[in-house]
């Protein structure tokens, strides 16, 4: 893998990881468009550690409060408040994507990376955003989160394993359908993604150096890519949380639908190859 690929793909990853436009889909499209080959799911999973580090830093106080509240609740039943419940909700909500990601690894890394699938999902899932915005009451706050919400949003997160869906787009849409406030759904989607993305990145680390698992990268390239993803990811988190307080997620559909149609056109004319 060249340095130009590493830098460009890391910028794409950092800018798109937290926006509901699908970072894995964009990495797949950009890799094929400019270099005629897939960078590989392993490279994507590893540089995602940079964007996930941005989540850890941005939400450090929340994460620390939830962790201490969870451990405190394990020792003292009388101290089991919202933070204790939130800890369990993140754990339980992560189980579905963890199981599907582990047992469906080969399907995810090979069959689902077809660009026709990515382009189609970019278009079709945009209408899920629009429907979620129209049907969701957007009235429930953090104090009203339940284990049922965590399980449902965890199941929605599984859809993000398909390039083109978007991890944040899937979980936030699920939250909106459950009646959660936009910002609450967005914040919880970030927290819910932490265990899954960290596990995926660490699990994929050996494959990122293996040419048979995609395009091999050096340790220095992965390190630089991770730093780029961290910096851009941190900025995007702050921007998205500010954006959702006053704007509909349907705005992202206005980008996703034309993007998906353009990719379909490029595939139909032979400019892009699906696999």
C-alpha cells in the first residue's frame, strides 16, 4: 500500500466514520475509483481504532462515570443508578454485532464488499433515515433509556456490517424509531460502538499486514493513518452533535442518494469494477 493511499483513505475514514454516510462504503468506493483495488476490510478495521480513540477522548468523562458507576453497582445494590444500567446496556447492546461480526467474518469481508451492494444500500437506506425522522417522536431522554432500547439499537448496529449502511446511521435510526431524542440517540450510538469497533480493530490487526487479506500496510502507515483518523474523527463528533440538535438526519439522505446513483452509473459504464 502506498503512502498516498494510506493518507487519502485515512482522511476519508476520519471524515465519514461518525457521519451517517458509511465510512466502509466510502473507503471501498474511493479505493476502487483511484487505485482499482479494495484496500481491504482489515485496513479499515485497524484505522478505525483512531476514530474510536477520538470517541474515548471526547466522551472520557461519560465513559469514566459509566465505568465507575457500573463497578460500584456490582459491589453495592443500593448504588445501581443510571450509570450502572448504562454500563449493562452498552455490554448487552454490543453482543449482537459481536456475534455476527465474528461468525460472519468471511461473508462480510468478501461477498458484502461488492460495490453494487454498497451503492444500492447507500440509496435504499437513505429512505430509512427519512422514515425514522418522520415517525420518531424524539422526546425520550437519557434517563428513559432501557435495556430494550439497547438490544434494539444493537440489532440495528448489525446492519452497519454491510458497506453502505453506516454504523451511526443504523443505530441512530433505530433510536429515532424508539422515540429517542436525536442527540440522545447519537450519543448512545457512539457509546454502543466502542466495544465492537475496538474488538474489530484489534482482531484485524494481524490481517492488516497480510497481502492476502487486502492491501498490506506497514506498521508506520497504520500508525499515521490512525492519527489522521483520530484528529478528523474528533472534529466530526463535535460537529455532528451540534448539527443534530437543530437539523434532521434526512439531510444526509440528500447526499447519500446522489452518491449511490453516481456509483451505479460508474459501475454500469465500466469505470468502476464491482469486485
